[in-house]
C-alpha cells in the first residue's frame, strides 16, 4: 500500500476529459455519469457527446469509436473545451482516433488489455503505440481494465462474457478517484438504473468500486486532482441537455398558454429525444403521435392546431425538406405551428450524428411562393427552454408557423441550468373568436376568418365547435377578410403583402439586441445558434490580449430585431462565424449592406474557441 | 340525441357557387350528404370536412360546417391530428382516387390501421380530373389518356381490397347514381366508431364518361350490382336468380342459383372474425364491367384510436396527478447553491 490517498489533491482550475471507446463500450454513459457527479459537486461544465451513426459499427474499428468530452471548471465556462487534458481510451481504435486532439503533454489512460495484435491491426497500427515510443510526449497510464473488471465482478455471479460489459464502470471509478468526484450520486444512479436486475446491479457497483480502489492502491498514480466548485448564483440547478430543455420549454409554453400540446413527429436523429421526452408527460395533457412519415407528422400537428391545440413537429434537415409543402399550407391557413429543426450534417443523409448549422437559408427560403415565416434559434442547451416558449408565443400571437433551429451539438450537449421560477414566466395570451365579426350584404351577422388585428395583423381564429362561426379555410388564395376563394390579381398582391407584413410585425415584440464586450470595439463578432459559447470564449481571450472586440448573438433570425441595422453600423468590421458556408452573413449583407465577413467550419464538429480567437485576431490585424 | 336543434338541407349549404362541371357525379354525392346531415342529429358547429386536392376536394367549401381544404394527399394525416386533438368533433375526409390512393396512399392506410374516428368518402372516378385527364391509380390497364397515349401499363388498385388489407374496420362501396344507397351507406359509415371508408363510384363526364355505366345504369343495376346485406345470402339478378358461392379453392364465383344447392350460396357476414370473406367478395369483379358487389363489405368493432389516446392521458393523470411544471424541472438530479 502506498500513501497516495493521504496526499492532498492538486488543484486544477479546469479540466477537459475525453472518454473514448467502441460504440458498445458504454462511453456515453461513463461521460454522462462523470458529468452528473461534477454538476452535483458544483462545477460549471459543458459537454460534447460524439458518436457514430451506426448502432454497432464493426467492433474495434475507427468507424466504431464513440467519444464523450466534458469540460469542468471552478469558474464560468462556455464550451466543452478545445483540447482535452485527459484521454481515456478503451481500445487501440479509440487511441488512434482521438489522440490527435489531446493537448501536448496530456494524460492518456488506456485499457491495456485490448492492445493485442488483432485490435491493433483493426485500428490500423503496425506497431504497438504503447511500446514504440510514439506516446513519449504524453503521460500514459496502462490499466488492465478488462481483466481487473472480470476479476472484480466474480462475486456477482455474472458470466465472463457479460462481466466485460461492466468495464466502463471500472473506468468511471478510476477517474472518479483521480479527480476526487463524489461517489454517492453514482452509486445511487446505478441502483436506480439497474436495481431491477440484482446481478447486473452488483456487477456494476463492484466494477465501479474496483476502479476507484485501483486508483487508490496501485502505484501508478502519485496523487489525485481537485477541481473546486464554480461560484454560481444562488438557486436550484440541474444539468440539462438541449433536447430536454426544449421538450420542457414546450410543456411550459402549453401551461403558459393554457392550451394542450400536440406533437406529430417521425423519428430522426438528432431530434427523436424530444419525441421520447414529450411522450412521457401525458399527465400534462400532451398528445404525441409517432406518424407514418415526416409529412404526416406536420400534417397531424396542423390539424390539431386547427382544433385549438399547440401543434408541434420535431425533425432534422431531411424532414424539414419533406414538411415544406405543409409549412406553406400553414402560412396560407395562418394557423400557429412550431417546426423544430435539430440541424445535422447535410446534404441528404449527410452526417446524421454530427452537428452543423446549414439550414438557415432552408428555413428562410425553402418553400415555394412568397412564404415568409418567423425563425428563431437557440444558443446553449438551457437556452432551448426559453426559445421553445418564445417560438410558441410567436406562433400563437401571430397565427403563423415558426421554425425553431437547434443543432446536434446543443441537442446532446449539457450544461448546468439555474431553474427558473415558473411563476415568473410570462403567460401567453390567446384570444379565440366567439361571435360574428362582420355583417353580410343582407344585414346578417356572419363570421369572417381573415379579419385582422390592426397591430399584429393576426387573423381572427375561431375553433370548430364554436356556435355559429362555421367557416372554411384552405390553401387556395383567399379573399382578405371573408376567406373565400379568390383568384383576383389585386387581392393576391394584397395577401402576399399582408402575410409578409405580419411576419415583419413580429419584430415589434422582440427586445432590442444588446452587445457585450467593448463599447468602442474595432470588431463585432455576430453569431447565431450553438456558436455562442466558442465565440464568447474567443472574444474574452482577444480582449484579455488587449484587442477591442464586441459580441452580438441573435436569437431572432426572421424578422431581425428592430435595432440590428443601427447596431451593425457602429462597427468598422463585422465577423460572422457559422457552421455553414456563410448563410447569416449573406442575409446580413443583403439586408443591411454591411461588409460582413464569414468564418466557416463545416466539418461536423463545433468551432473551438482557439479557431475563433485566431479568426478574430486575423480580422483585426489584416 | 334530442338536444340538437333540427336542421334542414338548406342549413348545410353555403353561399359559395358550386364549381364542378355540369353533369359531374360530385353533385349527386353533395346532395346526398347535405340531405343526410339533418337526419344525423349532429350540429354543424361540431362537424368538420377535411379534404386534399382534386375535384372532390372542393367539397368542404359547399358544406356549411367547419372545413379545411388542404394539400394533395394529406387530408387523412391532417384529419388524424384534428380528430385526436378534438374527439368531440365529427370529422369527415373527402378525396378522390388520385388524392387518397396515389399521393396520399400512405396516410390513408395508416389512418385505417390506427382506426382513427374518421368518415372517409373516397370518390373514385378512375381518372385525374382537375389536372385534365391523366390515368389514375384505379384506371384500368391499357387506359389511353393524355399521359398514356399507348395505354397505361399500371395494375389498378382495388380500393376495397386495399382498405381490407390495411385492417380497416368499416369498408363499403356505393355509387353516385343511387342517392338512397349512398345515404344509407354514409349513415352507417358515420355511425361507425373508428375509421370508416366508403368507395363511391363517381362518373367524370368530361374525362372518363360512362366508366361505371355498365353496372350503374338504371337498366343494368339489377343484373350487374350485387347488394351485400349482413346475414343474407349474396344473390342478385332478376328475382335473385344469381348468387355467389365460394369454391373449393377459396374463390368467390357467380353461379345461377338454379344450378347449385341453395345452401351453397354464401351468406354475407360483415362482422366475420377475419376479412377473408370480404376480401373474396372484393375480388368478384376485376373492373366495373362485371357484376360488382356494393354495400358494406366489413363492419367490425376495434378500439378507436382517439379513445385510446384519451385513456392514456386520463390514466397518466390519475397516476401522477395533473402536470406540475416546477416538479418537472426538478425531476432530474438537482443541487442548490446558497
């Protein structure tokens, strides 16, 4: 026995760990548990899960590597970290695929049991990297995780084949010890998750404890590390992913509007978790329909909206393409509807599990005819909650379909979220027509569905079942006011104009944008969506070096906030980082004649702060 | 039901000019529906007609109810959402053979297998009318149209067989030349709990005139239409001289009743445990040139989808109480910072 456990842990202000293994190794779960323990401990954190599209790609190959990166700190952070400090590699393929990103001199913990000739060959190694000196620049810890796990779980009575499956808990136990994470929450979670199967439960507990004990007793590690809690505002916190926050935001919106929620959806990565989550909450009166296809998903949501429910459909890019005709119908019917697009790599099937933000122009222009609709985007996982409420608010108040853009990075990434006081959330007011609103030529009261509110241009909305207000609406152009079919040229021009004016009028309900950073900045970094964290970090670094830089991040992309043009005019240079080839920058240039410069990355992974810092420095000093 | 104020046919009509071609079969279907509605003890306010695109899909504009004229093929999906959101409403779907069997075929079969509470009127004229005369998924093979100058190569759908295959709980056929038969069929379809589909042979006098004349013409009906009546032997023709038997290979066949033992004539059972009999009957005519069964092929009870949805919601509320947003936000692991 050594005395390492007695030594005081070394303090770190931040730590980035990347867990990597085969798709079947349970690395997402390991990362998720490490994250949860750190959140409960009080660290600030951000996560980046990355996994292949295949459920089980061939074992041991580079294609099958699944990774989870978590950044924990004792101060406020905005990103999952640029270069990991620690890589946990469960097999040679994970080492080969992930070593590239590790910081110079970083720590590598490998499951040495898997470094046999067969696995090395599968990973494309001709020599064993553990012995050929190629890892000399790193601190390498070789841990026989498979064999130690198998030995540890013998008392549980599991078959040797199944024993191997607990090795992710061994790895979790080891890093839990190394970074002095609390163990109670993890043990409680194992109990909750596996309690129904005592043998598996016991095996996972034994593996976790064995990993923890190994750290403590093996002479491999000379001391542990500590990352202190980050100062946080008082309140109750939870660790939240974007898709979870978005689901809860939709439920909150339903409560705030006092209207039931109806989700019509078809499974698609990375949006399916919203369907899963909402389907659990039927006691909130939530109806979920797993439709026969994407088109039926939005169709059913639109039918429900006609009936007075909050119609929602959730999807990703390919599904948005399929839904576009129904969005056009919703624009013509002027009914509320929210289309949630969790963007992923495209075109076509593209990179289903990788992030991208290249659907902005699809959202803007991806329908035939003049068919504008409001577009809003979330910037962090927890922001998805507020943005979901905002999307429902706009849809209901303006009787319009709204596209909500998130992406795979926000959807699966997590961060600590200070829970809002639900009583402080602003109610959403919706007024339904209850009486005739027009007098016919013969002097009889009648109901006209296309009579508008003079402020919002929202049309009157009468629900089926309302006495005396029977009316028909359809996709054929209609007479303004009466809603009857009209092929009159002047009326069509008027309807096109009023639909555009209605969407433009949404701007009046949007708060003016606020810029952060230097008031007299030479450069404004303008962003939207999940780039917020990397931009904020990069701007902080540039300012720390003495550069004068400001940041502006847009939630509302159509219409833009009312003061955006004026704000953009204050800066000599405007830089627009996007995970596409320059879609917002194109809109900004067209709308405001601003010489917005585009910074692009379309590689299926988010920007790092370092990349954006370099872009800022380059733009300032070119 | 007695709390519904009485209405007349006129109450169900709108002030909109009906814009079908003069002589179109759609007029008689509209009349049949408008005359039937006052007899159904339903309120106009609680009735919604949902349609897709096509000539038939203009139907909602002519009914003084709530209505949605939507996009091509999607009416069953849109109506599904409406019916699930508002189980208090009476939701009808109206569409043609192109709308419901071609572009919307997927939505139709899924609405049927789910057994959503919809009354679906499928106007089958075996042609595309609104786009001016292309062949449809029910057009006969060899059909010469603008898009098939050398004759169509497609095997047509048999809508009755398709609906039975999709596990529909109510499947019937009627035609536009017999208002009484239409009304009785629609009445039963409307009374059915779950998805009811009625195929209506409908004449398009501009692009496919006389497609059903061989069987629906007044002089031909007796010998060419086979009325299906639950619990009755399947017989037709002058004085019931013809009948349907199921032969040893499991095929329905038309015979002269005099040529067989009367006990061999099959008795119609619309509630049979399987759709086998209804399917065999659906195969009697390969085109409306041959004796064709009309009436209710199948009418069985199965859990209605909307009711099942409501039961799940009520069950969840019983078990967990009404939703508590604050508790939901705290349902994961939380920690307090003071």
